[in-house]
């Protein structure tokens, strides 16, 4: 059995070592443009460079190094429909995402962002506390990672809302779906958390029209994809005060260009796409188990639905 490894940074050696431990019957091969090699049975990839598409089209399955599928689905026409594209399940990302979002929500609820600004100005000024029952949190996307976030928020007593493609029954959470449901959750949320997969339907979803539906002084947390937010619209609404602050981990162009105006806006908190980092050992264990299932002819979880885009 041969596994083709591709990473944009070329750092495949630690992954090869993990596969040697967890799937010793497999040989791993690092993809390099122009290199000749025997055909591979499986591929583990982070993105898909054009020159690699022919080889990806010939494997039994393609495993992604993360939960998002948008990068490889740009090339889906080059990959036969019978080749499953498999995203990572949780693999240690759920707890990280919950930590990140919980930190952002509590920072805004306890007004630490404002206290930081006051401290920089040398002001000692206690602020009125927000009412917990009025500090609603809406999570856009109720998949595996979204559910981790909702469960982490429950003990704090905030009114919780979730929006997904179809209505889900989630204990302690008001569930919404569809266009009407999106309107409802935006108008109800003091903090909106974007955790949606990037698809044609979700691209640019958080534009001026939808951001304007948020209550005056609302907050945005985006840990999904940068292309879901209209950056000029968000910046304008932060400057106007309609959006009181935003915590952004993802951007349309990464790394975020040094000249980008977000860097100069103190009410926008920037992190470098670290809300849920891939855990190598957990990921390799998961992929190895799925490869063994496929070798036995068994069905596996987390196969991308190409029509839905996730």
C-alpha cells in the first residue's frame, strides 16, 4: 500500500513518521512536481496543486488534512466521482475551537476588550455589566465543531441559537434553518459566531445587508473561512459602531497583508488561523483507521458530499 503526501510547506516528514507508527504496512511518498513514482493507493493532502490532480484522480480515496473541503473542491471536476474525498472528523479540533470561541464570547461579555482600551489610555473606569439573559449567542453552522462550541457555551447561561441547512433538535438551543431562520438568528444574536463550511451559498454571507440585521453593538467571531465575510462591509460597520467588535481568525487573503485596514482598527482582533490546529497524531490515527476500513470494503464517515460542498 502506498500513500501520497502533499503539504504546501513541504513538511511531510513528521507525517510520514506518524504513518510508519500507525499504519506500518503502508509506504508513504512525498509529492514533488515532476518526480516519477509508482501509482499510489491513497492520498493525504492539504490543498491540491494543479500538477498533482492527475495522480489524485487515480487513488482509491483522498484524505484532507483538515475539516474544510473548499480548497480541493475547486478542482473537483478533475477528480472522478468514484474517488471519495474525506475530511477530518474532530481529531482534537473541537476542543480547540470551543476554547477559542468561548474566550472571545466571554471577553466581549465581560467587556475586557473595552477595559484593555481603557488601560492603554490610563483610565480607571468600571463599566456596567451586560445582562446575561440579553447576551444571546448565535452559532452559524451546527456540525461537529459547531456542536462542540454550543456545548461549551451552555454552562454560562447565555441564550443560544444555531443555524444550519436543516433544523436540528439541540437541547437548550433554539434551532433555525433557511433564509427566514438566518434573518431570525442574526436579529436575535448579540454575538454571532461563523462556523459554516465555505460553499457557493455561504460565500459573502456576512455582507452589509446581513450584518445590519445584528443588534446595535453586536459582535462577530469568525473561525470558518474569510470569504464568508465582506471585509469592506464589516470594517465600515465597525467604524460606524453598529458592530462593536470582531474577532477574526480567517481572512480572504492569508497571511493578512500588512497594508490591510483591519490591522489599524483596534476593535478588530486578529489571529493567524489558529483557532483549531490540526493535531498530527490524532489525524493520522483517524486516517489510518479509515484506510483499514476501506481495505476491508467497509463504509467510512466524513466523506464529502460534493453537491453540498462539505
